[in-house]
C-alpha cells in the first residue's frame, strides 16, 4: 500500500559541505522532483545494508524522479574519513557533514537509515520514516509505481545518532552576547560596514531569525575558506561550539538572562584607521558616480609626495562612499605610463587591494613594498552605481618600515582571460596556473570572480607530480573579497605550479545571474567574468639589497599558465593563439630550443625579448594583453 503524502511546514534552508569539499545548499535542489536525505554513518553495522537499499531505490527512482543525499552527523569524524569511506564503499552520492549537528536536530533524525522525502516545490517533508519503507514515500511524491516492495535482504538494526549535549537555558547575557561582540560587532557597529548595528539585546533579538538563517546557510560570518583545508590568519569563522551556542540560543527563544548587556555598555567602535595613525594619508581624486548605468574602471594617479625612498609595511583604504566603491587596487608606478599599460602597471609594485572586508593589508614579517621618490601612486577604481548620484572621496593611508626589511613582497595573478562560460551550465570549471621558476614562499591568496562565481580553489602541483589543495572556497561570495594569509607560509620549490580553479554557475538557479542564456567572456565589469587569483609571495633567494625578480619572465609564466590547456608546462602548436601562429608559421621548431615539441615559458620569454627589441614605439609590446 502506498503511503499518504503528509503536509508539513517548509524546511529552513541550510548549507553543508560534502566529502569532496563542495557546498551543498538545500534550496539549490529546486529542480529535483523529490529530494531524499538519508541519515548515514559508515561505522554503523547497518551501513552496507543501507547502501544496498539506497542502490535499489536509485535504480527504481533515480534520474529525473529523485535525487539522493546522505547526511552524516558524527561530530568526531572529518571529511577526509568520510571521503575515504565513501570511496571504499563505492558511494558516489554527496555525503553532507553536519559536524555541528544543527541540521540533523532540526530534521528530527534519530538513527541511521532515517529518511526524509522532501518536496522541492514547497520544501515540505512529504514522508519521513525508515529507509526500508522509503519507496512508498518516494513513489507517492514522484508519482511513480511503488506497489512492489524492494528486497528484504540485508536488513539490520540501525544505530542511534550520537548527539553532543546542548545545554538548556542558554542566554544572551551569559553566552550569546560575548560571541557576537568578539566575532560580529566589528562590522555590525554604528558607522560600520554592516547594514545594521548590534547596539544591544533588543536589536539583536529583533534580528535573531535572520542571524539563525545566515549562520545555517554559511553566509555569515563572511569567511568562506574550507575549515578542513589550511590554517589562515585573522580567521573570521565561528567555531563549532560558538555556532551551536548561537543557533541553540535562538531556537530556545533568544532569552536575555540576567546581568550586563555588553553590546550596549561596551560597544565596539568603528575605526577608519584600525592600524593606528598612518605615516602618509592621501586622498584619491574625487569621482562623481552617477545614479545608474555602468561606470568604466577609473585609473587616477597621485604623484609621490615623498622625497625619500620608503618601504611600505601596511596600508588601509577608507572608501568615501562604501555603497559605490566596489574595489580599489593600488600600486607604485613609473610616472606617465599610458593608460593601456597602466592597467597592468598597478600590479608592477602592488601595495593593496580593497574590497568590503579587506580594508587593511599588513605585509608579512620581513617583507615590504619598496617605493622610490619621483614615482606615482596608481589606482584602479571600480564604481557601482546604486540608485543615488554621489561623489566619492576615497582615502588611503600608508605605514612605513623604520628599517629596510629583508625581502621584497612580490605579487602575481593567476588569470585566464580566455574563459568562455557556457550558457545554462551550473558548474563550469575553468583553470589556469602560475609556475614558480625559482624557490619561493607564498604568503596569501585571494580568489576572485563575479556574479557567476560559485566555488574556487588553489592547488600546488609539485615537480614530482603530487597535487595538494592549499585553499578551498566551497561557497564563493562576490560580496566579500577576502585575503587568505597562511599562518605558516608555503615554501615551494622551483618548478612548482599554483593551479587556480573556479566553478561558475551560469544557470537559472543562480539568483545573481544576469543572463543564463549568454556565453560569458572575460571582462572587467561584473556582468562578465574573471578567473583571477591574486598571490603574494617572495623569492626565496632574493633580498632587499639583491633583487632577482625578472618581471617580463614572471609575466610570461603567467600567460603560459592559461594558454597551456593540458598543463604540461609547454605550449603545443595547437595551444598557441592564432596571432602567434602567424608569427611562428616558419619558426616554431627554431624557437623550440630544447626540441620537446612545445614552447615553455623561457623559450617564449626569449622570443618576446627578441621581438620587443625589434618593435617600433607605436607597436604593442609582445607578451602584453594588447599583443594577444
């Protein structure tokens, strides 16, 4: 007999990370006819029987009828173990790791094999029960024949889910307020960048449902690095215990409790200059931002007012109008560089990149950015109109070393300006790499994409062939451009490649997508896309008094890294751009000095140097975007 579909209140949205480091959002599954979530623990004696049962269900209801996910609530395990177990048991389903156990509690899961049949049309639970009878609930929702029972072989007793204890009587004054003050109030303060200020209990209680929602969906705090990959400075994420305390406090009624309200009595003050008074404050030339439309990138310049050389150790950007200033990039440049070259030149001696959440930058210990007198400070300004005409007057403050540091801080960008994101594709992977031709130390990484950016990661491909993920951002958020600085900088040998991959969602399910019917190219504006990974590093063999940086060679490694589609370290004839093929139609073998059938970065660099030495002043420099 087919079970009756029971109506229920809509489930609250959540995001959990699966065994592969992919963010899985409940509401993103809206295109499924039925969503099946099964409580699972590979250490339970019934695990094999449960997986066999799920296999039978997938044969009958898989494809367009139902989508299956496993949910693991073991707070003592980690995703590496989940991944190993899934591979050993042939599990090709997402295994969601609910290490905080908040989602499992809300769903009412008690034992392995507990199954929910969810209706994505209204996010109600249509059926809930034991996995052995789930075919009835799936069949009813998917309108498929479930009259024939599945095999009874392999049934075994389920295991109880081991829930960590959550204390009753959690209060604002005793528990929640301190967590909010330590982790949230720096932005949620009067004059801060957040849209509302945590001025005390009454304000927080009014926003309690929203706080619960943004915590369950991982939108806040704005820190998107995978907690199980790498360790980073200034980590903004909440611990499992802090997350559980805040959500449980709200679910228990958001009780105030007795005692002092520290958010009201000891508020966090917003500071324009959180690093102290700068050694030099400059105001970027003002710009009138219209109420609507698209504003081209602006490239203002400020002559260096200093009469002596300095080493910059830190910088802070204070936007004049936070709503209009999307980002600011700043570098030191030779004066009078033409605007076409200036787009690159901001990175020649890069100092800081501002975006909400990245207001300040401190150089790693022992490094700095060297600025000579007679240079210019060059800026790249991206403005986004927001319905009101405004005039932006952004300021920047610089902090100087008292003594010269040991080494230069260098920057590069792993980019791919040839990307083409196919229309209506929910997970288009695009990649590029940068090869370090000398030993280096990597200090920080910044992934960047636009509205279609879904996830991003950086991997080190070492000369011996070992591949290691060093930063995973499973839930990229265009609103927050974070710098992820390693607690222990990465030492990489010569020949190591830093591979940057971004996943783009160009489907209708992406609520931010301006046009899912469009093939999306590289572009500066947010309706186009970027594969862009900023890297701060130092050459291991370089010192402040002995520079070894060859910018032209580094640039060549950069663009070889996006043309080299099979990532074998050299450009085959098929991988060369058409314009370059025309130049090399008779000379490819001659440029291929080592005769390996491809052109590596040093061979390309030698070719570009020869061609640049022969070019006329009006011709574009080879190896630049203008020449590609």
